[in-house]
């Protein structure tokens, strides 16, 4: 049994989207997935991509992924990684795949002199929260995630809010 982690390849937008959909189903948010394979392809492999994806394979079969982008901390004055999605297929859990994906991202941060690896977790996802804490993650309970989505985004852009 072997685990490999590698950057997603240009012919894998469909695989990435399928993993996004599996994650959304686990999070009971499948109804919110609007992305298409073309959207994922452009985001990951278009000119000047700003989104990145690591694929974890167990015995050469896709087992999970980490989708991330570079963010910036004005407090540290350095970039970091914001982990948008981390997912390991249920049949592959318990093999260290999630930890290996996070360790790979941590190595990228260290190698690039970036100051942090950051992500959000749903408050009901106790298994993931406990897993993250076991790795040294600090839950930032004093922070609340904010989001403006459609149609409020369009209204704000037009100055009608």
C-alpha cells in the first residue's frame, strides 16, 4: 500500500470537480455546488492560475485532495496558504491521507517562507475538528466568517445596499 501526493494535472478537472461534489455531499451542501468542469479547468490550469490542487492517491487511485490558494497576512507581512477544501474519500480514511495532505501544504509554506496555513471547518464536524486540533491547529473562535453572495453581491456592487 502506498500513498502519493502530487499536483493535479490539466486533464483532471473532472476528477477535481467530482471530489468537490463528494465533499459537498458529505457537508450536506451539494445543492450549493455551481462549479462546472470548465470552471475548475480555468481556475486550476488557465493563464495565471490562482487556485491549486494536490491529489492524494492510495495505490494509484485518487483518495482525496486539497484545494488551496495563496493569501496574505498584513500582520505578518507574508503570504500563506488558505485551504479551501480538504477531503479524503470515506473508504480511505484512517490511513493518514488527510495528515499527509496538510503536511505537504505545511512544507510548501515553510519552503516559500510563508507565515501560515489557514482554513475553516464546519462547527458540527467534530471528527475533523478533533483531527485538526491533534495536529496543533488553533480554532479561532473569536472570529466569524463573513460572506456576501448572490444576489447581495450584485446589490452591493451597484451601491444599492
